[in-house]
């Protein structure tokens, strides 16, 4: 448990973000292991089939992640305000809403799996691998919801280390289950997804047990679970726009993947290269995700405490960390591209990889160069968007998602037709730029308005201090 309303923002944010970063890297690594095992033990088609499900899983799981993150914002604000009862009631309402969320999302996502893959123009050679992987993942969506809300509540009260510990355990378990299901039981189509679901479920259960033991004030009683429409509405008012923002962004990714799938004949190996390179890109960008989580919780607590001056300092600190993350990401992607790409590709077990190996690696290097060269644009999105979400301005950030998807769709339709695979490489940076313009302007407008509200408060506090001194 950590009070983020006091102390040096530079140190606080670093110490909060570091466990989140390590946890996210572990999560990316065990997701990467899924793909590596599939690519080396089954085929490149299986690797690509699992990989191209990313935009669709982001559409559904991103919606889930946005809602659960929104629910935890209320918890962090109540914690920052010192309202223990409010923290407990906000947590209890989060659990109730998550049960409803799980039932609803599962009922919608499972039947839509095949139509969404068809809509993306998924090549038949990859279709079965993609379908069964997504089907299994969506059937177990409750495990994702469960872990995310527990981890979100812990982070909301300043504890970012506990989710890391259990995520590392889940990563190790996931890797073991990957080998058991994919290699041992030869569950080629759904083994990787089943391993992910089971490891998340067990990690969530362990997190919950620890939370109840370590933080007694989070032990919700029967009265805390009484349905409160106002509280539920407050959760949804923050969580739904955040969820829609992720889903809107995912729509742009689906359009991008659809355009890429259409290049499969003209650019052999491009889809496989994009799949592998995206996994590498996912690891390189985890510093931004960690900074985003840190600034959201830091902002949430300080917003609840009315410390707008600290919010400004925290955002500036996060921008400095973002510069460092962008430089490290660039070095990681450009320096380790070839050996990391080689982890996914096995020319000895796949004729397509053997035939087009150098071309696949070249496509991957090109994609990573374009992405990593523009990482500062992506980092800025996480800083400003999450700061606004921490202040409860999630509806505003949803419109940033609209600008991002517009940039990605335009480039997917226009640039891909003009420049082929280069257009795919440009689509993300263009989307990031479009979102940044909106988010940065919105943040400074909000903070200027808060500054006007804060000035009279400072004057009143100053007069009160003078009055106490008899001046």
C-alpha cells in the first residue's frame, strides 16, 4: 500500500512503475513463448494464425481491460481522499459489475469469433488455428476479468509489487502448460489459449487470497455488496469510455490487419513477419504501458486529494521516463531484431519459412524500424491519456481513440495501396500522431481550468494561516 499524494514524484512513479513494467514484460514473454512454441513445433501457418488474432482479441480483451481499469479509478480516488469505507464499497461494486461483464462479454464474443475472422479476410491456411485459439480464449474470458480487477484494486491503493509476483508465477505456469498442452497432448489448435486462461485464473485466485489477508480494510462485508445505482453508474461512467476507447483503437488494428492479409499473395511472408515483429514490438513498448499505469494511479490519488500541482509534476516526470523508454526501445528493436525474429522461424520444419526466410526477416526489421523510431509518439499517448483517465476524464480520452483509429484506417486504405507493406509500417505512427494532438491539447485545457479553481483555494488557505498567526 502506497500513498502517492506525498513524497518525490520522480521516485514514487519510478518505484510504482518498475514492478508493473517487469510484470508486463513477463506477461509479454509468456505470450511470446506461446508463439515461439507454436512456430517451432507445429508450423509457420500455426504461428501466423495465432498471431493474426491480435486485433480481435484486443477488441474484446481491450474492452474488458478498459472497464476494469475504469472501475479501479474510483478505488484510487477514494483511497487518495482517505475514505476507507468508500474504498471498500467501490471495490465491492467492481466485483458485482465484473460478474455481469463476464456473462455479457462471453455471450457476445464466442459467437462472433468466426464472423470477425471472415471479416478480416483471414486466409484459409491460417483460419482454423486462429479460430480455435480465439474460441478458447473467449470461453475463458472470466479468468482475464478476474485477474485484472484484483490487480487493478491492488495498484489503486499503491501496491504494484503483488501483481508482479503472481504474474511471474503465472508466466512460469503458462510456459509449463504450453509444453504440456501443445507438445505433450498435441492440442495444436487451442493448447496455447487454454494455458493462458488457466494460468490467469490461478494467478487471480492467489492475488485475491493475498489481498484479503494483507489488507483487512479491503475485506468487503455483506453491506458493501448492496447494489448502489449511483456508485455503479459512477464506475460505468469512467470504465465504459475507457473500454470503448480500447475497442475503437482495436477496430483500427482490425482494418490494418485486414489490409495486411490482402498483401499475403503479393508479399509472401509479410503476414508471418508482422506477427513475429509485433511480439518483439510488444516487449519494447512495455515501459510505456507501465508509465501509463503509474500515472493513472498517481493522478487518481492526487486528484482525490485535490493536489493538482502534484499532477502537473507527475506528468512532467513521466514524460522524462518516456524519452528514456523510447531510446531503449529503439536500441532493443534495431539491435536484436534478427536473433529475436529467428526465435519464431524454423526453416527446418517449415518449407515456406525455408523459402522466404531472408525476406521475412527483412519485413520484420523494416516494421520494427518504423515503429521504434516513433516510440516517443506512443509514449506520449500513455502519459496524457492515463493522466486524464486518472482525473475521471475517460469520456474525453475516448475521442482520442477516434482520432487514432481514423489515422490508422486512412493509412491502411490509402498508404497500403500506394506503398504496400511500407504503408502498414506507417499506419501506427500516423495513428499515434493523430491521438497525441488531441490528448495534449485536452490535458493542458483541463489543467488550466483546474489551475483557475486551485488559485482561490490557495489564497483562502494562506489567509487562514495568517489569521492563526494573528496577522
